[in-house]
């Protein structure tokens, strides 16, 4: 098996980790976190800022 088969999905999961956490933790600004995560992945500093935002953001309390 090629290492690319294992590394590519792992890289994608790591790249979108802030977005995945925002959705799993039901954050209010999860779509904004997704939008910020795409360009922020190119910079470790910005990526860490978006990751922090995903952990510390307010929960979405809207009832369906």
C-alpha cells in the first residue's frame, strides 16, 4: 500500500480539525470557522487561532 493512501486522509483530517471540532461541539459560528479554516491552514499561527476559536466558541442553543 502506498504511503500516500494513508497520509492524504490523515492530512485532510488534521487540516480540517478546527472545523470538525466546531461541528462536533455544536459551536454557534461553525460555518465561519469553516470559512476561516480554509485559508488559515496555510499558516500554523492562524490555524492554531481557528482551533482555539473552535474550542472556546459559544454553543449553538437554537432549538429546531
